C-alpha cells in the first residue's frame, strides 16, 4: 500500500523542474519494500524515457560476492497492460508500443543472512545490508555515459519494516533518496535495521554520516574518532575530502571475516568480526578505507598505488595522528614480512602481478605488500633528496590534480613516475627503477633506512610477528 502511494506521488515532484522550453528529463523512480521475514526485497519501478523503442535494463551481477538474485520481473505500461519482457543473460528487454512510461517490478532474493564481507549482501529479521549494484535492475549507466546521454533523474524510496532505520550513501530529501545519476544509483551501500546508532557530524568541511550496529570491545565514539582523524589528516595532506558527504556503515559480520571497502565515490562499508578490537590493525584498515576517497575514488590508477601506497599513507598518517612513529614501523615491518612470504615476489613486478590477475587476500599480493613498501621507499627517497623539504605527499597531491581534470579520473603509471621524480630527483628515479620497474628482492637494510628517513628514528624488525589477519579489502576498488 505504502509502495503504491509513493509511486503515485513521485512523478508530481519530478515534473516541477521541467520549466518552459526545457525538455523534460527522463525519470526513474523506485520503491523498495524490505521484507525480512521472507528474506527478500520487493522492488517496484516507474521509468519514463522519451526515446522510442525497446527499453533495456541490466540486472545485478549474479556471480561474485553479491549474493542476490532477481525473480519474477514483469512489466506493464502506464495503464497496467502487460508488456513482454525478454530475459537474456544479464539483461531484460521490454518491448512497448509507445513511450514514455514503463512500470516494472521484481523480487530480490538474498542468499545470506550475514554478509560475507563489505561487498556482499545479507537480509534477515535483524538487518539488511547490500551494495546497490546487487539490488537494482536499471538502465545501464555505462551505456548512457558512452552515448553522452543524461541518465534519468533517479529517486529511491525505501520502505523498511516499522521501526527500522535506513542508511544509504545517497543524499536524502523529504524521505526520498536522490542518487545523482546511474553510477550513483548502483555505486553505494544501503542498510537498514531497527538498532542502527546513527551519528551525523561535520568533519573536515563535509558531512560524515556513521551508522553502527552491534557491540564490540570499543565504543562508538572511538570508531568515530578514528574515522574523523582519517578524514582530517587526508584533507590536510591531499586537499579537501573529494565528496561533500560520506557515509560509513559498520556492522557485525561472521567470525574470521573482516572487510572494508569504498563503494562508488562516497560510501564506506565496514563489516567486522563480532570480537574485533580497535587496535592498530583495525585503525589502520579504517584509515586505509577513508583514504580510498582520494585514491580509488577521486583518482584511479595502478592497483599498487591505490592499494599499496594508500596502505603506506594510511599507516603514516595514523602514526602521525597518534604521535607514535613506532606504529608506522610496526606496520611496515609486518608488510615486509608478508612480502618475503609471497612466492612470486621476485618473479613479477607489481603491475605484472595485477595484469596476471593473481588471486589472494591483502597479505598475499604484491600490489598490497610491496606496494606499501614502495610508498615507504619512494617517500624516503624524496625526503632524502630534498633534505626533508618535499615528501611523497607532494607527488600524490599533484596526481590528484591531474585526475580531477579528467572524466575517467585515471592517471597512468608513467605519470606517477613523473610526479615522483619531479619531487625527488635522481634518488627517487633510482628507487622507482628498483622497486616499481624491477622485481629484485627488497632488503631489510633498505626498509630500516627508509623508516629512518621518514621518522628520524631507527626501528629494527620485531623478532617475532604474528601473521596479520587478512583484511578482505574490496578487491574491486
Ligand atoms: Zn583498499
């Protein structure tokens, strides 16, 4: 009932901006009813699209961690007359006699009651969590981008069970979410539960929304402090937070599974073990995810940079915030130890490993482990060459400027090299050849010396190290 009311009301609100002489924008309005008892969502949509011909919709990916499936998709015209739907692979094609409006509805089933990780999904009687690319059947945003066509104006109403709070990474107005375009529609997190504790604050000039459920061995304010420190240190080091509003969702996952990821450009999902402590490893992970707003969000490039160098910068900024350079050393030595255990560490460069699609979690891949050491060694080389007047941060800030001027937000490895060598001269060029271009084994002495260049102190590798629990950081970032 509620769903129908919302559908009827929405087009009126949408009609307003189409003033005289302005072509009316296509519109796409969803009403999503969360049905925890039946472990599914019921999704109703109304698409008005002025272009003639068949309407093609793309389904959520059925493979990978999504854990959702679409059933019973049907379509009608504006008056309720059924329209034929042809389903083929990941697309639904709806034939219609006349534009503009098509209504379609489907059920979204969930395989899991607890999310496998931050890129997964789950629905049961206590909570709902999903990344939105696993939820929406929609016109393909990439196709619109390629044709330089404006995506329909999107509105999403989510109808949860009574008493549940909805948290999503989209702006909201009058109870309706307003994704900015198709990419934003399928590029965020959405969650709902009766027991979310929601904290909204202004941090580093933007809005930070934090929704937490479940209890762990640390307070909500401790997690908020780590998140906010990451946002503030990131803004002070690399320039303003790239988005006006960032949403963090923190939920309990399963034992042995800890995961975080940036979805789209502005939404960070954290799924942690119930027994999690907010010690060095998890604070570092949280800084890492926050820095993805810059590297992976505002700027795309080789994975060894967006994952590995981001991991280094996260460790350094965290250590600076805490005033504990020994934390940076501990994280770098841990990375070095894991790097030594990677059996292809002298067989491939980091870029080659990525191109070969080698699998593994973040303790087993060069793009993470050697990438972090590359960040350390390049930062040290720049500081050494300039007697501390410049750092890797200068190169990073320059690359962000380059990315900001491009629609693709992408910079090439050669451009990273240029920025690093401009900042750190011959010393940085030598380090680049050795660490990025080659696959020579990095030595303990190199790491020790680099830590001294960055912190001014000498840190030896710890005698014994526990192998770090794997963070299942989103591989697709
Ligand atoms: Zn990451």
